[in-house]
């Protein structure tokens, strides 16, 4: 009965049980993950999103964010920030991102970056499909002049 | 009483114990058929081994599976049936080994520590049991062993945790009561 008196032996036994259980579950989830990622391979893309609040604060960058191929800029933005928007026939109109609202003359607009430089977002964000490795910027920008200047 | 009579009587008692425990474990297994991997059978086999030794404990496990495995609503597969029959003996052996390790000490004191010890003794043999059955399952169904082990991990862990809880809570009261009954016989 001596080993029952030794609390460390009991502690080791309990820890051994715990280690075995967690190892089994870790292995299980690893297999689940590899299986799932093999199934959705090529369907997951990376994209970079920046948010410029236009209030002097730093631009927030979310680099190499994984999203499903076919996701819109609206999906990507909702994934990374809180979005207040109004839906209409012409698409979603952004009212505020991260509680920073539109306030004339500063309005939320978006830009896409390519080898040609920054391109002003031509359509509503929920009509724009984000591409592989694409960089997109939300900019709460002074739109008193149109088109507004490049970021 | 001559030696032959003594021997026959001893064997009759052993057989009666094995049969009673087998009946109990099979009945509880059928009763819990809807609760996957939570079974009282393992505890009964363990208690059998603890109180009556490795041979009786292992026999209870083997004979329980002999019947439960053959008349099983979930299905029957000869290799898996044999594997479970043999693997179930691990609980009887564990019970017997633990009895030896604890010596003749009473289970009345140190209840919490003993419960923890019994809980781990429910958990660890279950790991061996599940590994053994997974190996046979993998070989029968041509599944890679690693996949068989980890794909079924939630069921394995449920079995182990349930046994730890059942052994930890129920072992000492059952062993205490049955021990008194056996002594009083």
C-alpha cells in the first residue's frame, strides 16, 4: 500500500492518463485537419486586407488571410472586422467599419492593388471577388474630389 | 472431507463465481447497448480479478465476451470477437495485480487516493484494450493502423474516461461489500 501513500506516484499516473487522452485527441484532430485541408485544397486562397480609418491612426493590415476561393471583399471584410452596412439592389453599402462611420467628406471606399498600382474599387464590395494573393485596402477617404487620389 | 471433494467444491465455487459475474456483465452490456463505449463489464471483470485472482478474473472477461460477442446486436466478426475476448482479460489481470500490490491492506482508509488509483487502473488497461482491438480492426478491414487508432480516438477516449469514472467511483464500494460477503461465506 506504500505507493498509495506517495502522492507523486498517483500524480504521475493521473498525468499519464491525461497525456494519453490528449495525445489521442490531438492525433484525431490532426487527421481531421489533414483530411479536410486535402478536400478543400485549391479552394482556399490568401489575400491581404488593409483598413485605413482616415483619422490619423495606423493602417491595420491583415496579411495572408485564408479565405474560400470565390469570397467577396465583403466576406473578407466581415471576417476581419465589424461591419455596418446597408443592402440595396446595387449591392452592400458600407456605413461603418469597426464602428468608424462614414462622415462627409470622409467615406469608406476601397482600392485594389496590382502591378499597375492602386485601382479604385469599381463595384460594390459584395460584388467583387477577391483573387489569390490580392491586396485590397479599405480607405475612409475624402471624396469631395472624384475620383479620390490614390492611397 | 477428502481431497477430491475439497477440489470439486472449490471448483464448483469458482465456476459459480465466474458464471454469476459473467451473467452480470453480459446483462449490463445488453442494458447499455445504446450507450456506446460506456460499459460496466470492465469493472465487473476487474472486481472479479481483484477479489478472486487472475484466473477467475480473466475467465469472467473471456466468457463474457464469448457470449456477448457471439450474440451481439452490433454485429459479429470472428477475428474481432477473438481479440475482444482476449483483450478483456486485461481487466482481470489488472485487478489481480493491483490486489497483490495493495497487499492485505484494508480499503477503508485513504478513500480519495484509492479512488484516484482505481480510476487510473480503469483508464490504463482500457488504453491497452482499445489498442489491441484497434490493431485487429485495422488488420481485418485493411485500414492503416495509425488511421484506425486516431480516427476512432473520440470513442477510445470516451471508453477510457468512462472507465476511469466508473472504476474510481464504484470499485471500492463493490469490492468492500463483495469482500465482506466472500469472507462471511
